[in-house]
């Protein structure tokens, strides 16, 4: 893509490691959901799903959250005859909580129904609020490549920047982190599937963990 969007990846963890941790570190070790504070720097080219997962893991560990397995909330398509990957199937059963202990969703259905996701609860791995509508710059777009229920689109629709391997080919489906937009529609209020990007350059993303 040509637009400069900060790559954000929401992630969740599978295992907790609290031994010997101070208050702040204990909070972050309980964290199972965050938006990344930094991306790959290559737009929609995340190095595939594995590269996106690795980015989640590196950021979480740097923030003091250790002993966990992290997965980016991303769907992907596969070549004809293959099988698509749904974001909702990568993340475990829940519940998930942010770096400050607020529960954002109790299970997968809650996450894709009416979760506790808004500009106050959607935090990065350090516990900081991300910039959304009303802030400068507005960075509420997040990469998901998913429909409203967290599933992959048909293989003829390249809404995953070529399965998260390209910064020049295709586009990406985006969600609104703050669940706000320019119109009062279900799509503008969706953190999963609000609109597609203009192309495949730098963008935000989401992730979570498997239990």
C-alpha cells in the first residue's frame, strides 16, 4: 500500500507465567489480548500467518508477557483445492483480557457478537490506548482479512494482501478498533470487517491466543 498505516496486531496467549513477577509484569502475564504497538514495516507483507504470530510473540515478550503462545487474529485463503484459515479458529476458546485486566470477551461467540471492545479497552501490549477517531493521527484500522464472523472470504477475493505476503498485490479487509466510523452502520461499528484497504501497503492487524 501507499498509505501509511501502522501495523497493529491483536493477540492472545495460551499459558500464564506469573512466578517472581512484580505488579505490572503480573498484569502483563495475565494479558491475553492486545493490539501491537509496532508492525513489520512492510505493510500487508507480514511473512504470512507465521510471521504475524512471531511479531505478536516478540512484542508480548518484550513487554514482560512470557510463557505464552500467541496468534494473530487473521484469516487467509489458499490456492484452489486447499483449505482457508479462519481467524476465529486460530485463537482458542477464551476468555480474553487486555493488559490492564479488563475482559474483552468471554468466548468466541461473545467476541463476534457484542464484545467489550472500544477505544478504552483496546490496548497495546504495554497497556497503552491506541490512537482512534478524534486522535491525531487516527489509527483505528486493523488488519483482519475476515468477514463479520471472523471467517475467510472466498478464494477469488484477495482481501489478505496475498495471504499476508505482499505489500504491493491485493488489499486487506480492515476492522475499526474503536468500533466507530463515518456512518451509523453495522460495518462501520465492526472491529472485524469494516472496509477494505486501498491496496496492500502498511496496515494494522489483530491477534489472540489458543487455550
